[in-house]
């Protein structure tokens, strides 16, 4: 059998330094938040530049089954108009399929609180391993009834909403441990203003991963006219009761985390890669990426050409190891940074990312497996990953596993820039957030 019959994608090798501009589609995190917030409103909202990928299709299908219309523009398929149910009540007696999407499995259950009957939730079998309990405990504290059909605290489950969501004017106080994922907090905050009396959410855990993603949720609530407040030090978030309404048209920023493999390629292969429409300020954790790449030795510029702001990353093929490197804020980009650090001049311990064991796959274990597979040196730490560079001559090509994880696939492609002959299993798994990845990657190298 040849490579294509075995569903193996030959990762292109970088035989010369790069000079490329890569247009990255809309942010997954912003797209799926805007879809939820638009569904909670009372007037239609037009979303421009929406990501069209497996995770956003799953979100739109979930909303449709709850009675929300998501109308795709016939000319531009990244423009989508969301029309909430006319009486604001979601349809119950329905099923939601979450695939492997954290934003669907942790954000849509909140909507089921306001459905007119029970809602069944299921997902990919691999999603059964992802933690769900804190967000569902939170909904239970608000009066929902959760019935687990498999293991307690995991998919699949049914949410039966309270007959009437408590009408008392007192604020509902909810306590959960969100150290396993920031999405538990975000999922509850998104519906907080629909809770009569509002929501006071306490996070009881010691650590708060992906704080920028929680700040993104709060900022998007503000952008929907909701009064929300964060006391991050005390780990308490409050949302005032009131209407949710995004503006008539909302434009989605490019996905800065999905820019990471491309911009990181400039460090690995040398040369320059630019991503246009880089926002001046952003709530995306990917906004931290240029600073991280600079610490690894890249030159970073933000030129404005014909009114468009670019992030431009230039590398000379050398990568600085970072020693102890706290990545609590942006664990999502750990696989991309790990690929760069395999080629560094000194070890790096990426810390604060123990919760990556509950991502699409156990990413810490997967990264150790795949770095070891090509002859590199990595080991799991209780709260992260240590990567120790090895001489380039020790690195060898291999058939890389991707674990149905889009970021493990792009990680393997990054290694392939400098390890000639890497074959990647199931590159199509990048469809979770970047369906055109293989073409984009090949064009970057052309
Ligand atoms: O809220 C979001 O949009 C996300 C939050 C983060 O989740 P964790 O806090 O579980 O890492 C991130 O990794 C994920 O890709 C998207
Ligand atoms: C962790 C991720 O996704 P999810 O939204 O499914 O949690 C990710 O995209 O890196």
C-alpha cells in the first residue's frame, strides 16, 4: 500500500527558508461564543468571518436542534445570520451532538436550562474521556436535573431543565472547581444574565487555566450589553440579570492560536511568515504568541500594509530554549510551541498545563509519544512537559499518530519542516478548527 492508501500525509520538508503570507480563518473560541450569545438574544445577529469547521458546524447544528436558525449567506459562507427563537425559549425533547468540541459540550448545556423539555447530549466516543462534571454541577445548583448514561460526570447525559428557573430575585450562588478547564466557568457565565437574580460564580480550585479565555467570555458578555464582573484574585465572577444582545453585525477576528503553526514555522525553517488582520488588541490567548516567539529568538514586526495590520515573524533557524516557561494562560498553543522547542538550543519545561490531559486527547502523553517517536527527548511533569533538545542527527522520520487531535496533526507537520520524510496519519483531523490546513501548509512552502 502507498502512503495515500494508508491515509498517510507526507509532511512537506522545508528545503529553503520561508517567505509566505498565510490568511488564517476566524477564531473558534470567538465564533462559538458569538453563536451562543446571538442565540440568547432577541434580534437576529449577522456574524462575519465566522470559522467554518467541524467545531462551529457542531455548534450551529446544536443551536438548530434547540430551535435557533443559523442562516448561511449564499455568496459568502463565512457570513452567518443567527435568528433566536421568537419567544426566547429553546426547544427541548431534542439531541445535541458535541463531537469532540469542548466549546459545544461545555457551552450548550447552559442553554438547555431554558429549553421546554429535556435535552440529550452525546459526542464522539473519545469525548467521553473529557471532563464535564463541574459545569453540570453548576447547572444542578441552578435547578437542572442531570442524568448520566455512562460514567458520572462525562458524556453522554440528559439535562432536564427546572420547570421554571427560580423566579426569586436573589442572586444564585454557584461553586465549582474549574481547575480542569476554563470552559466550565465560561459555560456558566454565558447564561448568567438569564438566571433571574443573576449569577455569582465561585471557582474553588487552586489554579485557573486559560484565564484569557474567561476574560474573552466576560468581554463578549459586555459586548452583548450584559453587566459582568470578575474578581480574579478571589476567583469570583458575577453576572447581573438582564437582556443579552450582540450588535446587528459582529466581525470575527482570525484564529490567533491557529496562526501558531504557521508563524512558528518561521522559527523552525528560518525565513519570514506573515499573518494579516492581526488585531491590535485581542482577548484571544494567541495574542501572547508573538511575545513567546520573540523569547524563542524570532524577530517580530507588525507592519501595516494598505491598511491591513500583519504579524510578521522572522527566524534564522535558531531557537532558544526557555527553561521554566509558565503556559497556564495559553495551554491551547502548547503543541505548536512544543514542536518549535524540539529544535531549541536548551531545554524547556512548559508548566501550568496539567489540564491538557483532558483536551482532545491526553496531550502531554501524546506529545511525549510523538517527540520520542522521532528520536527526540521529552517527559511528562506533574503539571507540564519537559523538552530536552537532541542533536539534529538523532532525529529521524516516522509515521506520526494524531489521536483525532487537530493540534497533534499540526504539531507533526511542524516537525516535518526539518525532519525529512515524516508521514502523518489522518491529517483530516485538522478539520476540527482548520479544514484547509494541508493546502495552507503546502502553499506556505511553495
Ligand atoms: O473557551 C474556549 O474557547 C477555550 C478554552 C480553553 O480550554 P481549557 O481551559 O480547557 O484549556 C482552550 O484550550 C480551548 O481550546 C478553547
Ligand atoms: C483544547 C482545544 O479545544 P476544545 O475547544 O475542544 O477544548 C483546542 O482547540 O486546543
